[in-house]
């Protein structure tokens, strides 16, 4: 009987030892994971981020940014679409009417919530400006089309220093990145529309990426250049703090 009890005691001790080892390993794992989590110094503090985004949003609204967007000349985009789809439509539905029977316009532009993040190289700040809008397109004898567009404007602010070692924020690269281009239609699409829809979406995506940025980025440059000096200094200090953190890792 004593041998049986002795065996049970040894097994309990072995289990206890194993549990302690697992506990030590678990604690070590948690400790290591804690070390791998980015420190709060690497994140843009919400109070600073909200100050910047609120100021930029108000500046865009006060500067009639959305009205500027709706007033952009789309004649070049319309001509591109006509050049690319007219031949195919002639084959599908016969001779079509001329360009005077085509129409395109931007409408219902909306500014969404702006956001900030550190640039990957830790030497600047990226401002993300999301937009939603609709593109109305009346193309020759086809039924009118309305395309929903969601795009992001990315504005990069780079930290630079002069000969005296003073820092400033410079307006860097500005680009538009289409996120979604979707046809808004509650009815089945006709064969001609189905045939040319992909071409229209590609032309619209290229226009947003290449041409729309050329229209909007100068306005954004002017807006960023006139930010409150205290906000600019806050951003500069954040970038410098982030650079110091990265160098010390």
C-alpha cells in the first residue's frame, strides 16, 4: 500500500514540476510578446491627430474643395471613353450618334473622415483624405449610367532641415488611389453596356490616378502650407520622437 501511495506522490510531483515549467515558459512568452508590441510613442496621439484632421477638414470645407471637385473639366475623360468604346458599340448596335450626344459629370461628392499615420520610413506623416462621389455618364444611345467611386487622396509631408538645423514640413508626394468603382443599377444590364463597362471603369480609374490628382493636389498643397504653426510644430516633434524610437530599437 505504501508503494502505491509513494508512486502516486511521485506522479503528483512530476505533474507539478511540469506545470511549473509550463508556467515559466508561458510567462516568458508573454514577456517577449510584450516587448514586441509597438510602444505608444510610435503611434500618433489621438488628441494631436484629431486636431490636425479637424483643421484640414475645416480648411477643405471652407475652401469649397467639394465644389472644385464637381467643377472639374471631364471633356478629356469623355473623349477617351468615346475613342475606346465607339468601335465596339458600332458593331453591337449599329452606327451611333456623335460626341454631342454624350455627357459626363461628377456629382454628390462627399468628404469622409481624414486620418494620419507615420510614413514607413519614419521621416514624415501621411495624410489620408477619403472621398466618395458619383459619375453620371450618358454615352451615345445607351441608357444613362451612374458609377459610384471611392478614392483615397494620400498626401505625404516630409521632414526637412535647413543649414541652421531648423526643421520644417515639406509637401511631398500627392496621389489619388481608387478603392472602388461600381455601377449603380437596379436593373439587368443590356449587352452593349456589359460589353463596354470594363473599358469605362478602367478609363475612369486611370483618370482618377493620373488627372484628378493634378487638379486637386495644388489646392491641398496650399491648405497644408497654411496650417496653424503650433500644429505643424506638434507634427515635427512627433516625427522626431518616432525617428529616435526607431533608431534605439
